[in-house]
C-alpha cells in the first residue's frame, strides 16, 4: 500500500476545486461584458480577466500534472492523465500568445483589424476544440485511475456508478463548450436566448464535472486513510 499515498489524492482534490473556482470567473466575465454594453466582439477576448483565467488554469494544470505523476505508481492511467494534462498546459500557453496577438490586432486601424480578428477568432475556435479534447482525455484517464485504486482497495460499487455519471456529464460539457465560445464572438451584445441558455448549461456542466472529480478524489483519499489506520 506504500504506492497509494493519501496526500496525493488530497492534492488532486484541492486542485480540482481550485479549477472549478477559476472556471466560475468565466461567467462573471460574460456578465461584466453585458453590463459594459460593449459593441466590439474583440473586447470579450481582450479583457484582462481572460489572460488571468488562462494563466491560473495553466498553473493549476501544471500542479495537477505533478500530483498525477506521483499517483502514476498506483496505476498507468494516472500516467496517461498526466501526459494529457501537460498537453492542456501547452494549449493554455498557446492561448496566452493568442490573447497577446489579439491585443496587437486591436491596436490596428478598424478596417484592417476586423478581418484579422475573425481570422484569429477561427484560431481561437480551434484552440477551444483542442483544449476540450485534451480535457476529456485527461479527466477520462483520471477517472480510470481512481476506479482502479478503488477496486484495488476493495471499495464498493458506489464510486464506479458515480464515475459513469461523471463520464456522461464530461462528454456533455465538452460538446456544449462550443456554444459557450460563440457567446464571446457574437456582435449582438444582448446574445441570442438559445445560445445564452446553452452557454449557461455548458458552464453548469463544467463546474459540476470539476466538483464531482474533486469528490471522487476525496473519497479515494478517505478510503486510503481508513485502510492505513
């Protein structure tokens, strides 16, 4: 049992909670955009908060990858989760460069910046797709690792049922994230009601998945702590 370290899973739990809190900043940014009545779609990208959120996610991804590397001794799924988590970190770093590029484009003359903006917006859509793919693969392998540890420790079937539900919610959150991206690029500040509703569902799914991942890691840590007594 020396390869199953309780503090590692506690750190994974804390990191998932922090990721959830960071993601909650995103709808706050949308609300601020609405309050400011901004007519320029670029502003949704150029708000300083966007860079802050991306930087925080990058740091948390690196911290999570470090914890997953320590947990990899228990199951190879954690090692795969770590690799995908690192790929997420690289993608987030690319997003920071993209934000800087958009800031530069925003300083150009309006008639020259608008076409370039939509070109960069297309690049941002690709970034969102890649990020969601890596996020799915990372969380999926993390769940596989937690399930393996749970089985190894003789846990009941309750966690496995919860993991299956989390997997379904994870797929839904990744799919619904694209309409959430659309809310950042729409020129109409009022936003279309349907897109706004789907964006709200996407944010809810993302937060729920992060919280459930934290709960799964916490339950695993509690089980390991009980076995070590």
